C-alpha cells in the first residue's frame, strides 16, 4: 500500500510539473499582435486615430516604411578606346533618394486642427472585423508644411526610409505621418501591441507537482524502510506463549424479537426521533436568512448611484509642453537680443512684448550705449495655467524664475497661439513685484477659463480696471474717481510714473519749456483668467505719452539716451514726444469680496517710440 501511494504521488508530480512547463512553452499563446496597413493614397498626411492605437492594451510599437525615389540613370561615358567601360554595369544609375518620414503625436483635436483643410487618410479600428480601417478625407489643400518643431506635439520623430517608434498613449491621442508635405504620406506601416501571456495555472501546477514529488519521495522512503523492517530477524523468547483465556459465560438476558422489530413505545421515543429533522430545518432556515442579509447589504440602491460629472474642456497644453515651449521662447528671444534681430524676435514675440523689444533693438542700433532688456529666466517654471479650450486662438499663463540668482525677479508670461500651425508667442512679459503673492491657482492638468474683458463675474470689469488704473497714474487721488479701487501699498509703479512723480517732473522743467502727459488703454487684448477663489488675474496694456515743448522763442528741448536714439535728434526747437508702453498684471477679487482692493502684482514699462514734434 505504501508503494502504491508513492507511485501515485510521483505520477501526479510528473504530470503537474509537465503541465506547468507546458503552460509556458507548448500551450503558450503569442506574446504580441501586429496589424499591417498598406495604402494607395495621394494624401500628404495619414492620421492614426486614438481608437486604432488602443485597439489592444499596452504600448504601441509602430514601424513606418517610406518609398524610395530612384534617380534617372546617367548616360555611360565611353573610355578612350571608344568602347563602353567594361567594368561598369550596363544599368548603372545614381544612388536612389530615400523618402523622409516624419511622425508626431498629440491630442486628436490638435492633430486635426493642424491638418486643417488638407486631404488626409484617417485610420480607425474596425472592432467587428478586428482590422485597421482606412478612409480618405478630401480637402481643399494638397500639401502641408513640415510638422517638425510645432508646439502642439507631445513628441515627434524623423527618419529616412524606415522609422520605428514606441508610444503609450490614451484614446484621445492620435498620431500623424507625413513625408515632406508634398509627396504622399508613407504608404505602409504596422502597429504591434504586446499580449498578456501570463499563465495563471503554470505556477500552481508546477508548485503542486514539486510538492507531490517531495511527498512521493518521502512515501517511497517510508515504504522501503517498512519493507526492510518486515524482512529483518525476529527475537525469540524461552518462555512458552500464554494461552488465550476461556470466555466467561454471558450474563446478558436474551432480547425478545418483538422488542427489536416492533415500534418504540412512549412519547419520549417519538420526541427523540422528531428532534433531528426539526434541528436540521432550523439550521437551513437560519443559513438562508444569513445569505439573504448579505445580498441585501452588498447590493446598492438605484438612488445611491450618482450621475457622472460633466467633462471639462481639454487644456491648451500640458505642464511638460509648456516648459518646452517656454524654453524655446526664451532661447529665441535671447538669440534675438544678442543680435538685435527684430524678425527673429517676431517669431516668438507679439503684441506689447514685441513692441518693446523692437524699440530697444532700434535704439541699440542707433546708440551702442543703450542697454539690452532683461532676458527671460530659464531656470524653473513655477506656475503653468493653460486655457481650457480646444480651439484657436488659445493662451497660457506661466511664471518663470531663476533659482540660482535671487536678484532676478520672477517673470509672468502670457503665451498666445493664433492658429494650429502657428507657434506660441509671448504677448506679455511682466516682472512681478518683490512682495507679490499670487492667489491660489488651479493645477496645470485642470487649467482655467479665460474670461472676456467685459465679464460680469467680477465686481469690476477688466476693461474698467485698466482704464481706471491709467487715470490713477495720470490724475492721482484728487482726480481719479476710482482711486480707492486699488491697493496703494506695495505699488512701486506709482512711485515711478504716478501723479506725484509727474508733478515732480513738471516742477523740474525750466520755465522755457513745458511738459504734458497723456495716457490711454493700449491696442492689445486684455487677458483675464479665473482663480480658485472665483477672482481673476487681469493683464492689460496702456501707453503713456510725455511731450516736452519750448515755451519761448529760440529755446530748445534736449534729448538723450534711448529717447534721442529713437527720435533721431538730440535737440529740437519744436519739442520731443516720448511714448512708453506699460504692461500691468492685477489680481481682482471675487464677487463675494467686492470691498477688497485690486492689487498690482507686476508690471513692465519701457520706451516704445519717440519723435520730434511736427
């Protein structure tokens, strides 16, 4: 019997171990699935939709193959003897030109926005046939620009002839493929996904097999030891064995047959027989009640299920995208500053920021002593606040600083993208006040709504904020009707160009000249962004003009520095006009706190124009 147990355990061990290994080898399924598409399209773009990229779970590995353009074969040159060169093949040709391949991935709305009115091939997933389906979408444009370097993409790749890449994107991310924008997009590609090849039974079967093997060996050893003991010598005794005792006669009385076969008498016997069924019925009833209670406690009621929250609009950029875009803007502006190149600056600047930079370049070209403007810090991006939108134009607010140099103040930027094929450009570059404390802002992944300049969700409309502050700078407390709206504490701009400073300038002008000040709201969009406390950040632009004119015949007005460089005159008998651009950043409280003052968080002001009075 012991040998039988050992043999059974050993057989079970070999079967378990064999099945466990077979689960990983013989019975193992394919570890990947590949879908290949061959196109015959003249469209310059191919878009692989997020549904196609996520047809299977896991990372997506793409292999894209482009075409090869063969150059025409040149005519063979004869050798001196007049016969063709015998060493050259008869069909010799110049090397073929390999087609370039460009791939980029981003949100589906950004991809389609960039494609615009161009024809493209759309690749989707056909769940019924389990294949990648293609559809040609006709457009009015037959070409597209190069997508390399666009601020829209999460990532971009470039190769020649064949391009391989691996991504891991959700369903709202798509991928585009372009050749050179003029030729048709690559006509062949494949997408490969990994498959889950884990065998849940492999490990239990293998472990059970080894356990049975160990038990079988133990049983075998036990059987061998027992057999050896049975065959060994036995000890003998000199004493004779004891005989068995004779049993004593039985004292029990015989039982009547009627008592064994007959029905038990009395109530006690009946109760004992009925007690067992009653107990079993109670146990069954009790277990049924317990099961019913468990089901009732776990099953949720229909009224407890909450309705799904409404999806928020997507954000213009991610935090990582914003950091890359800011780095590109800072690099381009630094290069433009070094060479005083206004066209290069215009590739990454617009609006008030570009106007100030170009005026500085002009002044530096006229006078080498004019200093360059402060560069955009590239050390750290402290805040990214993208707009909640999937259309254009779109904007992003950011704060950057230089942690290695505490003397460099943080800079607030407003980046604007006019269209899908345009790059982000900084329209506002504002230096924050030293004591400025930004309100609590939403995370970059959530973004915020950019409000209109006439929004009713603030105690003071943004247009009124900029106009009222211009009056505060010009007229001061006595003349500005909305002077009390603004917090004067920590407002260093007033100390520089406020009403009191203007009166000091008037007093310092000689009696032979007069100075006059005017200001107005500048020709730039007012940017308003909601904060978590229902307030808003407001960025605006205003211009201040000062005109100095002689009041006596023969008197002159002198200019120097940047004013003289831009006006191209050092003295004038007519007068000189200088215009300054002022970019301002305010925090406007919420409707719940209408009595709280509006706080100036930062500003940038500089000369943008100067000329002789005509």
